[in-house]
């Protein structure tokens, strides 16, 4: 997994599957959320997402009041978010 930040946009390439991936995402978004309350996360090609990342995204939206939006490149992941009723909370949209 590769992660890059440009302004308030975080781009994640590759599959999100390990604890290290979660830690990288958390560290990046924690530092960005200090300066920006509006964050876009681009999940370019990941086919899945770990429950810890889903939980962390929910925490950012529901507790920290971050205006988070996900831009999902993989149809399978988008279907998963819709099946879990997370697409509205996380403002997920297909790219």
C-alpha cells in the first residue's frame, strides 16, 4: 500500500490489508485532521478495507466531526460499503 497527501486529499494505492496499513492511514489522517476539518480519501484500487480502518473512518466522522468523503475506485469495495450501510456516512462515491 502507498499513501500520499496533497492538500486535504489523501490518496491510497494498493490493498489495505495489514495492521501497518491501518497505522499509516491513521497517522496520516490524524495529522491532517489537525489543520483541516474537510478531508477527501481516494481509495484508488483497494478491493477491500479492514474493519479497523472502517472503525477509524467512522470515529473521524461521528466523534471528531470531520467532513470525510471517500472516492472509491473499485466497484467491489463500493458494493461492500453500500452493503454495510456506510456509503452515506462516509460520503462514498465511485470514481
